[in-house]
C-alpha cells in the first residue's frame, strides 16, 4: 500500500507541475524555428508478465520468488535537444535514466534458522534516443500536439544479490552477487502536447520503448525485457 500511495503522489505531482508550467507559458506567443533544451521528469512502467519477451528472467524468477512486476515501476528523468526540421517536423536527441531495486524472498524455502531467504533484483537503464516528431499545427502555434518515433540505444545493468538456493546441490543456501550489463537497440514511439512560448515550453508526453538484453547462464532466464511505457512531464528552454 505504501508503494501505491507513493505512485499516486508522483503522478499527481507530475500533473500539477505540467499545469503550472503551462500557465506560465500560456501568455507567450509561439516562436517558429526555435531549438529547445527539454527536461523530463516522469514515471516508467515496464512490461507486465503477459507482454514480456520469451525467456525473460523476471518471468522465470516468478516461478520460485515472491514479487510483483509492478514493483519495477519507477521514476525516470531525462534531457533532450530538440531542433526544427522545417515547419512541421522536429528532430530530437536525448538521454534518460531510471533505476529500481526490488527485494524478494523464496516462495517455498526458508533458512535453517527459520528466516526468509532474501535477495534483491535491480535494473538500471540509460536510454539514448534519436527521434523525429510530426507537429500537425506547426511550430508557429502556442498549442503544439505531436506524434513521433525513432530508436533508442539502451545501456542497462541487471543484478541479483543476496541469498540463493542451489537446486542442483541439494538445495544448498549460499550468498552471492550476479551482474550483467549491455547496450541494446529498439524502437521508440511517442506522442504528447506542448505549450510553446518565446523562451520556455511545457507539456506532457507518453513514450513506448521495446528492446531486450541477453543474460548469461548465471540467471534463471536468458533475456531481460527492457520495454515499457514512460509518462513524462516536460519543461524546456527555447533559443
């Protein structure tokens, strides 16, 4: 329940920030052909169980560990350089960051002293995104809806650390730490709306990314699904 309350407060904070920023810039007239340094603060929700890639390590871990896929929902931050490509198109190059550590215990095993066998799963992602947006109303309007897409190079780090059960050695309990890293490419689609003034802009954006990383044999599954949805509030400085 504490996590749900925190998620609700985060979403309310983002929505309130977007409304306040929109009021700030609403009185300004839009300026065409401006570049923008854009900052985002949002909420990343990874794929749920039914949407995850085949062989995903988290799906495999659910066979013997207790956790929920929504435990990996987390805050995300980012920055982006946006530049015009004519009156109705806009290019973007950006970078983001999210990380989440999820505690878990074994479903059917406890230690000899009666305590839980606990460990932590942690996923960190740093996507570098290259995108193009279509602005149907052009750069010239104060109200600017847009849709777009591109690709992301997602640098990631996945780890499991704590206590483990070796099912091939008489259910022996041992401590350890296992880490894999990588950088994998996948598509990105996005859409949102923006209020653009002379010097600042603000808005709200939803983006979807899809990619997967390969894991070594130390893990229960051979892949880690890196896909999911990000809900961003945006604030930019225009020049």
